[in-house]
């Protein structure tokens, strides 16, 4: 769970810097602590809860869900991370294209 959530946090960081011009200092003091808290708390709470309830079992050195609620939690967290990352990357691309179009009116075309 932690890896997709941290990847989503990185995408949010790049989105805020590129598309919304949020300074690294503002991000580090106001937004980054929240993203770290989410990226650490959700996986730890789910892992402890699933282990206590016996919802996950080791299979070949890796733990997998064996009960439907654990599977649903995996799908929700991974799906949220995927959709958020794709949305952030699409917004970054849109912002860069918009900036490129606004800069082109200031370029010299000699032909």
C-alpha cells in the first residue's frame, strides 16, 4: 500500500509545482506532512487490522488477502492511487501544453 501512495504523493508534488506554481517551501511545510501521514498511516493501520483479523496470509514470502474485505481494501487503495496519479499527470501535460501555447506568441517566426 505504501508504494502506490508515495508515488501518488510525488505526482501531487509535481502537479502543484508545475501547474499551480506552489513553492517547495510551502509544499514542504503545509502539504508534505499530510501526504506522509496518509502514506504511512493507511498501510500500517490496514496491515495491523488485517493481520489481527486473519484477513491476510503469507503465500510464498508475500502476504495476500484471503478474505473479501481485504481484497476490496487493496482494490480501493490501488485504484485511488492509480486514478489520482493518472489525473495528476494529465493535468501536468495540459498545463505544459497551455504554457507552451502562451509562449509561442512571443517567439519569432522568420518565414
